[in-house]
């Protein structure tokens, strides 16, 4: 069974057929799913999904583009939710400089990224990190707070193979999704071929980033087959080897996941 480490089934693009789609996951070889909150509403919906489906676990956290949702009260609420048995990670958190160009907003992103990292340390949970157009600041901030003491994954990795190695040295996993199947994704293909298999997690980021041949359509965990196939091809190993290794990696990282379901 495949371990899906990053999905957003709380997204409204699943409203029409969420139940039908999620119920079909086991028969399509999807064993465990981490549904990742990105804003306050998303975290609430994530918690509801974890109650509804045995194989869905949750990540609670606020995405850098949604930090206007954060204040001390919400932070305390998040902390309380982290104690729930099915909240397996803090995320997604991080830095996104793609849309936010103002220094004041970026400073606020760094502040809440730091706070949520500290929350993970305090609660003994791994982190799911989003970093876009902010390679230098992400690495600097993480090194500054001794992130090697906080396990985690760099989700939807989009930087160089060299930077992937830096994160791996600090104990991090690298999340690889649909982009690896794109013809123009040279750097990511190189990363997926070179880094240790023991450091790769499979993820969709659905409804976004559908792999080939579904590119441009709504994504779902069922398309992870194409991602695993491409990683297997790039590394010259079997599809099953990729599925098994990435599942074991995810079980190692997300310790609260009940292995029975994976
Ligand atoms: Ni995401």
C-alpha cells in the first residue's frame, strides 16, 4: 500500500465527491493519508476527516500565505489539537516569498514559522515544511533554531539536489510529487534519482500538481502510482521497492500513525 504524505481533501474542489473518492482509496492501493491543514478552517476540516476515516491522519498548522489566521489564541488552540491521537504532524508551515514581496509580511512569516517549529519541538511532533522562493531564509532560519532536533519533511521539494542533501544531513525527508513526472523538471528528476531512497516520501499536494498523464486535472492520491513509477524509472529499481521504502519512511517520520492502517 502507498503512504500519501500530503493531501488537502478539505479543499472545496472535493466537495462534490469527497466521500466517494476517499472510500475508493483502499481498493486503489492507498493505505494511509496525511491530510494537511493550511489555514484555520482547513485544520478544522482536517480534524473532522481524521474522525471520519480510520486511514486519514492530520497535520495541524498554518501555511505562510495564511498567517493572518494566526494569533496567540489560535496558537493555543493548535497546541491543544496537537494532543489528539490522530494529529501526526505540525504543518504545513514555512516561508513563501512567491506572492508576498513586502519585507514586513515576510518578517511575520518568519516569526510564525519559528513559533510553529517550536510548537513541534514542545509537542514532540514532526513538521511538514513548505518553502517557495525562499531557499536561503528557510535554511538559515532552520539552522538557527537547531532544526536537526525536530524531525520533518520538506514538502513539494523544488530546489537543487545540493540543497536536498543539506536538508538530508539535518535529518529531513524530501517530499516528491507530481512535478517529478513533468518533462521540464530536470532538477527534481536529478534529486529523485540521487538522494537516498530512505529519505523520500510520496505526496500529491492534491487537488494541486497532478502528474503526467493527468497534468492539469484535479489531483488525488490515486495518481501517486505515476509518481512512484517515475521515481522507480529514474533510479532503475522496481515500482514496489519505491512504494515499500517510501511507506516505511513515512511510518518512521509520522510516529503517531497506527501502523495497522499503513
Ligand atoms: Ni500543501
